[in-house]
């Protein structure tokens, strides 16, 4: 009798618990129906990050629960730290604001730039997109380069529109210096799209764009003969070696060009520093974050939405045309890429800081 009474009481208690848990589970379901999600891009319109976000936005809208409207909001300035700082201080953890970063957002963080008021450890990564970069010349200089690269390296004075030496532009600026090229940057542009416009107007005679912007904005210039690619930064294989960019397999890498003009493969502290920042800036180049304090349910909803986008039957073809041929990462894989993109060795950081001070008078 006591056993039966105990069993009944236990059943009643379990039923009460179930009644309590069921509404909580229902409350944990995420829906953004009727909502608008702002995707902050800390660069001006027309650059690689802007193109990347606008490519993903409509598909993300379809994949998120409730199918909200996803709009891209450009907040350029201070080499992307303005928009990132805005997100860090103002974004609420309700899933209605996300941030898209670039290597130009990572580098100031890595170099202890005093303008940085954000910490990557505070944010929740839900997508990582690798990318590449392509450097190109106007057709007259490209013809000389094809005939004799050393002639161009020794005798041409280049003008380059730059967001700043501590941004992602660190990678091309250091690469060109290692080659011995005389490149004078014009600092202060708000995005790589502005650098491309300087090139188109004849105000700059060398430029580089990340893969997405190159495919959408520079490829027509290449087709018309106004621009000619001369090198990429390359890509990393599974062994951590720099190989040709899979999106641009016919264009030599910076490492190949260096070997050609110098007669030996690059080595030494400068090369190791360049490689460290290339790895931090390109294999994990573009990332999407939710703000600090976002619930596990919201984080999961965005991760699953991006997984759904990547799994679309038409995604690979669309992505190849707009972003390039690179694997997109979510979940644990994205978190591993985040670690790769926000860590460099103390030696590489010290070398780059000294180079920035000696070459451009930048003290961090």
C-alpha cells in the first residue's frame, strides 16, 4: 500500500515537473517573424565585406525561423573599428543585430590599437568565410611587368589607396615591400571599394581586392583590359603551406613572384611575420558574430540558418561566382577558425609593430 501511494505521489510530482518544463521549452523556441535584423558591416559600400554580406543576407532571411528581413547597415570609419565598437557597445543580445568583420577588424585587435574597444572573446561566432586577395595593375604597367617584373619593381613609383597600415592592407603593403616595390599609400579611405575607385579614376596605379569584390567589380575591368592581375596572396593547404588560390588558380601567388624575382624562396623574420598575418587575415577573413549575452537558443538558430544556407543545392554555384571557391564554416569549425584568425605569435606581432613604426611612423 505504501509502495502504491509513493508511486502515485511520484507520478504526480513528475507530471507537475513536466507541466513546468513544457512551457519553458516552448519559450526557448526562437522566431524572428515580423522582425528586421541589422547586419552591421564596418566598411563602406562596394568593398568585399559589403558584397559578402549582401550575398548572404537574402538567403539568411529565408533560413532563419520566422523569415525576418535582413538588412545590411554600413558603418565605415577608423579602418572598421568604428562599426565594431558600435556593435560591442550598442548591440542587444536579442538576435536583431549581427556584425560582419574582416581581417581589417582583426588586425587592429591583434596589434593592440588603442581605438579598439571590442574583444572577440565577448562575441559568438556563427559563420566564418575564408577569402583570397588579388593585386592588379593598369594595362600599361602590366605589359611591362609581364615582360620584366624587375624593371617595374626598380623603376616604377606606385600610388595605392589604403585604409591604413594596421588594417588588412598590412598584407599587400608588406608583400610589396618585401619584393622591393616603391609603393606610396594614400591612407584614409573607408573601404577597399574606395581604393578600387581611385584605381579606376587613375589616382592609383596599383590595387588589391578580396575575392568577392574582385569577382564582382574588378573582373569586368580585367575583361575590358583596364586591369591585369599580377599576384594573389595564395591559400593554405591542409599542411599549412601556401598554395595557389583555388578561385584564381592561373594567377601566381606572392610567394611564387618573390621566388621568381629574387631567385630564392622567401625566408627570415619579415617573411614569417607576413605569413602569420596572412593566415590571421585570410583563411578566417570574414566572420559573423552575435553580441555578448546572446542566448544559446539564438546562437543555435543563427548557426543552423547558416548551415541551411550552405547546404542549399544552388549555394556552391552561387558562392563560386560571388565569393570564390572557399569552404564556409559554422559551429565548432567556425570557432576553430576564429581562434586561427585572432591569434599571432608574440614574435610576429613585435616584428610588425617595429616595421609599422619604422616605415609609417605608426606607434601602437
